[in-house]
């Protein structure tokens, strides 16, 4: 097992270097010039432009810039934003909890609804219930979530006025961040109503972000269940007269969940991609929105550092999923 | 154990804050995150709203709601007869803010003023490069590095600026955001602590509001400065809720989540006006949007061709479709709210038939041209694509084939300045300081060809008027020159002047005392909330 | 064996069998029907649309749909901010979406299969390098990678398609490689090799046809995903550029009107949903019909 983990870690290193090369070279290839944008409509003199390029070190040969970048990376320095002049890593660490909170809630919602829906559909295979559930799942799977988010905002926030429109918590509440997770911080703050407020702000973005993973998990659970229900040991258990609840809940579900867990792990990338759209729609101050804004602002350093950090997160999560999979599925031996 | 105590401390602070959360709090839905909190480093209006207009003051201030200059931290000033020496008398007894992160021990003096300016141009000043990639855009943009000879302390409350030549708009420039006055004492302490970058994260000035906290991309919190020299504000707390999507800002305003919002979508204004809890203030923005021909390239070097094209475009249609009516058709290169606006100038009339004939008379047949459309929305042009499409179909009606091109924004700004640019470019300008020179000479002067002068238009007569107007401080005389210049501009038609947009500030009816500023800034001093 | 069955089941019976299984899935048939309708509308767009997609009628800016108060029957789904007919734009938009799907699938299938075949057939160092590169691509969230790629290449439809094809590539490479690896040791391949078949022949004529089933299913998924991704890029302002009547771009342009004109927001999104749903329904049907393992149950 340990050997497996170390083996995977060893593979991660060249991949990460590849990621750094890609992130670095992308940004050098970006057309447009962040220095030009500093002065807006007012044209900058060529001398001044050259001076600023020198100050930022952007006029040196590319390979030197890359080498410097790698050295700085080893020191945990991901560069500073050209626009805000703040350190990329600081911004990432400040904004990442918001994305984690949203993604965790979304995945919890997706699993909590998706697994039972899948099991139910499998057990009631071919009935109207199965068809309705799977039909709904396919609609969810086909959903352009940026549109879905807008619709929900129009209806629940605009028309019904039930949920707030954007943000993480009512501005009435203010407390210094302890964990960065608004749900936890609001509880810690001890302010009456803060937690409830945080929840209402979280509902719509969670639903939007959970939509696709929910559909995928429901479909995956159903087909995994169907497969397991056809296996001999389940038939045996049934014929022995065990209650259907026990057969499904204990024998079938446990085995069916193995591929479902892989699916859940694979949703991390999907979630982060979804977070880009969801956060943009709900002005959710997380890394998805941060990246989109930075791409538009031509903030070289942020896009570059952000790409690396996000890739690192995904790679680590995938590794964890692999390891977990090994624990759950005793048939796999490393 | 240490963790627990931090946690307890955090809870204690939070509880304290909770107490104040119920006091009079004004929430402003702002349009973007501030780039930082040192106004000298940046150019974004959202940054100025969040730093220079709340935390800081300047030597002189724009009158609330106008472009006239009034005393700020300087009580009075004198100009030498040749216009190159400005002596400012500082207001005595002005206190810097006391915050959790700094307690000042002295009041404002000449050192603070000198520090605030010298860091922006003296390369040997330790603050000149105190954050990675620091550059002083506005200071350079307004030509200060070439203008200022020296800044000297006469006594504690007197500062003298020596200029290299007379510059009539200098006083107006000192009212701009980059000229905000910072505390040298605070800066010295940060330098001693080795935390210089905090100057850009935890601002401290003399202004009406004290900075409390910035939650990245979410909110900025201030409280009223109890020691403010012009008296404490009526509201206790001020919160900027950063909401980048205009439609969502409007939703939040309607839902009561904020009291005032910045920049609504033109499309939403009618709806917001209908809401009985809201009022919508409106004002002509200090801006202009234009289509600049390249007057160096045939056939656009002929004024009659440019005029013919101008006459073929239905500008009212652009106002309707792009701004939903929230703009006025422009005839002059400066907005009507600016002094010296020449209302006697007559616009080229929309007349496709006459335009067609003029083109034929000029010997132009089957004209093919490019129109450059900006890729971004700016206050003066919300959707350049849409405007370009409208012009395209208008010009097709007189037999001109238009191809719409666009580039990434930085690229667009650069390429549109090129002297050999192929095509006419849509662009615009928002005034910095309310001085006509800031439009006319900056955008149309001979010096600006290959730069801000996107029409690449150099007219001797026009340029002479600009030079004369700069040399005198007499407003009546300057007005005369500028009015004449506008007549020449219209005759030569280097641009098709498209529109001046209206700026709206929708707000809750409970809010009193908010005044719109033509300079496009949002100021919250004097604002109150009725119970 | 199921695999052998497919191999011997050549066209006539294969197609009939395919249709037998496909048509048993009602959803798939409905999806197929909707897809056909959209396809026909897209092909004949200039003849079936009531207006030109770019014609601006300045008398009817933001006109509501016919069935809402104040609507006109001549503009069935209403008009947008410059008075263009939304229905006509949606129909023309179908062209772009289907075209995007087609181009992306073609690009990513061809290059993905090629690379996957090479990796799976040759193994060794080639394989390692290829798979490492695929890992790198997969280390980024697909939409983020596409977004940055488009920013690098410049916003526009063509670049959006290239970017989406690239982020789709690893799926096809992995799928092909896995299939090739499981096939290359099978008896029939070894038999061909012994019979003297060359590398090319083995790769393309012997192995590839037997990996087709999962590839077709994946291609269908990629088709609908490409439409969604292109619309998302358009929505973020990095896809097709206005005035192109691409659905995502239309949505992005319509966003400022969500307070005032629900129809400019609702219909483009609905068009995306319906199209993607139809294709996914077909995809499910295809999987049922082509996946021998599920066929048994």
C-alpha cells in the first residue's frame, strides 16, 4: 500500500512540472499586454511602457523567467498579481475556503439525493418511478448550469424573494474569519441568526453546482445497483428469505457503492469547472470567479499561479480517491 | 490552548461588532473589487471610491456634485504671477484616523504632503517601489513628472510647489484621487516594522471614514471617523458590498440588501424607477464616445467624406438600442455639463440621401471600410459591438460596406493608436478633472497624434487655440478659445461624436443627502438614512 | 463470446440488430426524433426562419413573445435588444451548435484515436510519455483550461472549438488505449499477426473496428458536452462573438435584461437544454444497443 502511494507521488512530480510548463507558457502566449491596461484609454508612452516591463521582469528571456519562477515556487512564492500587487498564494488561500465550502455542500447534496434516487430507480426498474427519476437525472445531466442559475435567481430571489441574490452572508453580520468556512465561522461568532443567514446564501449556488454531479451519481448508482442485483450472491440472499431492505441495503448497496465512489472522486474536476460558472453567476468570492476575472484582466501572474494551485489540488484529490478506492475494494491489490 | 484563546478573542471581537451591526449602517453595492487601497497606484473608479473618497482627503477638493474646486486640506493658496509657483496654507488641527492598526501622535503637516507626492516620482524614495510592480499611472498620465520642479516645506503648515512651466489645469489636477494625502508617520512606522505593503492594504488618512476590514472580493467595511475635521458623519458604518453583476446589484437593491447601487444596466433603469421604495438619480456623465476616422488615410483624409459618413449614421438609434435611451446624442467632443460647451454648434444632420450625394461628389464609390469595436463595456459605450452593427447597417444604406473588427482590449488600445490604423475606431473618454483641456487637447492635440489622438488629426488652427488656453488662468478667456475650437472641430469632423451617457444612481428612498458627482465618483460624506 | 459476435455480425444483420435494441429505448427514439427536427431546421434555416437572424427592426425592441401580453405573432418568441427575431436567431444558432459538436467530435475522435492507438499498440516509453501528457491535461478543470486556451488563442468560435477538442482529447486517448490493450492479446489479433499483417493493418483494420462501440458512445457524450462547453465559453464572453447567434453568446448578451425581458434569457438556454438532452437520450440508446454487457441483462 505504502509503495503504491509513493509510486503515485513519484508520478505526480513530473506531471506537476509539466503543469508548471504549461501554465507558464500559456501565460507568455496570452495576447495583450497587462502593462497597457494599467493606464486604460490614456496611452502610455513607449519609454514608460518599457520601464514598467523592466520593473516587472517581463523583458527578460523566457527561459530565465521560467527558471526564476520555478525557484520561487520551491520557496512557496507563486508571484504577485499585476493588478492588485498582492501575493497570489495569499489570495488563493483567502478565497479557496469559499470554493471548498460550496463544493462540499454541493457534493453532499448530490450524494444525499443521488444515491437513494439511483437505488430506488434500480429496485423499481422499469416502473414509472424509475423512468421519472432517470428522466429527471438526464435533464439535470444535460443542464447548461449557467442558465439554470439565472433562472433560479429570477424565480427564487427576484420573484419570490426567498433567497438572497449573491454573496456569502448578510452584511449585517461581520466577524473575523477563523476557518474561512462561513457556516462554521457564523456558528463560532455566536451572533444570533448568522448561521441561518449563511445557509440561505448558500442554498441556490449549492443547488446549481450540485445539479450535474447529482445526475451523474444517480445514474451511476442505478447501473451499479442493477449489476449487483443480478449477481448470484444477491439472488442467494433473496432466495434465503432475507428482507428486501436488508438485501438491498447491506449486500447490494455496499458493493454497488465501489464504482460510485470513484465517480464521486471524478466529480472534483467537474465541480471546479462548475464552480467557475456558479461563482460567476452568484458573485461567490471563490477561486472560480477569481480565475475568470483574472483571465479577463490579463493578470498574468494570477492566472499562472491559480492554474498551478488548482491543478495541484485536483492531483492530490485524485490520489486520495485512488488510495481510498484501494481500501474499499479489497479485490484490488497493489 | 493558543488556538482556543485566538478563537475566544475572535468571538469577543465578533460580539463587539455585532453590537455595532445594529447601528446606522449604509450598504453600497459597488461594481468591482478595489485594486488596492493606495489611490496613487491605480486608475479604477471602484478603487477611488473605496480609498481616496472615503479614507483620504486632498489639498483641494471638487465641490460635492460639481467640478469646481474648493479648499480641502489646504485652507487657501496663492499663485505667482507667472503661474509657476503655488503656495498652499494647510488647515491646522487636522487629525489622522485612529484605528486598530495605528494610533497617530501628530496632526497633519507639510511632511505628509511632500511624502504623498514625492513617493510618486522620486526614484530614490523608498516608497516609489514599495509593492511589486508599483507604477504611478495618474501621476504620469497628468504629466506631473515633467511639470513639477520641486515641492518644499516653508513651515509646518505651508507647502510650495514649483512648476517648470505655467499649467492652468494644475489646481484641478490636485483635486484628483492620485493627489490624496497620506500619513508620513504611519508610513514610517510600516517601514520600521518591515511591512510596507500594508500601506496598500490598510489605508489610513484624514477622510470621513475609517477603514475597518476588507474581505477579498466580498465586502469592505468602514466606520465614521469621529475626529473628522469637517465633523463626524451621520451614519455609523459604511459597507461596500462588492457585486460585479449589474443585474444582481439591482436585485439586491430591490431586496433591501443594499441602500445605494453603482452603475445599473440601462435596461433595468425603467424597472427600478417604478419601484416605490427606490429613487433613481440621474446625471449626464462627464464623458464622450466617438468614432475616430483615421484622417491620415485616404479617403478619410477629406473632411467631406468624414462628414458624409457622419450624416449617414442614425445616432439616436444607437442611443436607443445600446443605452435604452440613457444617453444623449453628442455633437461636441466635450460633454454639456462642462464649462465652455458650445451649444451654438450644429450637429451633422442624419440624412442618408444627402450623405450618398456628398460621397459621390467627393468621388468615392463602393467604399469599403472597417469599424473597430471595443471588446469591453465602458461607461460611455456600453456595447460597442451593438453600436458598430447599427452603424454597419446604416452605412450599408448609402452603399458603404463595413467590416466590424475587434481585438483584445489591451491590444485594441495599442493598435488603435497606430498612425497607419486601417479603419475607424470606436472609443471614448471619461473626464479626469472637469477641465476642457483634459478632453480637447488630450484627445485632439497635435502632440497626441500616434497616442491619445485616435483620429491622428493635427490641425494648426485648433492646436494654437489649445496652447493659448493652457497659458492663461482666466476662465472667461479660456472659454472663448475652447468654444472656437469646437467650431473648428465640427467643420473638420475628425470624429463622429456618438453620445454622452447618462449615469444613474438608484437608491433606497430612506437615503438622504447623497449627491451625484459628474466625475463619476461615489462619495458618502453627508449621507444619512431616515428611520 | 459477445465480442466475437460483434466481429462476425457484419452490416445487414448488425444494423438491424442495432435498431432492434435502439428502438426498444423509447427515450432514445424521442431524442433521435428531436435531434432530426433540430437538424432539419438547422439545415434549412434560411428558408424556415420568419426573419433574417441579423435584421434589426428598430420599432420592436425587446418585444415579448406572441403568447405573452403585448406580443406579436410575427415575432413568435419576441425580439432582442436591437429588434432581432429571437426564433430566427435560435434556429440559426442550431447551426452553430451542431457544427461545434460535429467539429469538436471529429477533431477529438480522430486525434484521440490516433494517439490512443499509438500508445496502446506500442506501449513502452511512447505510451508513458503520451499518458503523462494526458494526465497533465486532465489535471486542470476542463472549462478552466478551455477558457485560458481561448484567451491565448483569441476569443472566437474556431478557437473555442479547438480548445474544447483539446480538453476532450484525453478521454478518447484513454478509451482507445484501454480497448487496444485488451484486444491486442486476443487470439484473432495474434492470428492476424502470425498471418503476416503489418503494423498499420493490425492497428487500423484489425484492432480498431473492435474498439468502436465504446468510442461511439463516448463520441455522443462528447458531442453534447461540446455544445454545453461552447455555450459556457460564449456565456463567459470567450466563445463565439456577437452578433453571431450562438446560444451561449445570446445568453451572455441577454443577461443584462433578466430583470426586464425574461424571454431573451429563457429561450436560448431552453434551446441548449433541449438539444443537449436529445443527444444524451440518443447516447443512452446507443449505449444500450452497442454495449454487449448490458444487452444481456
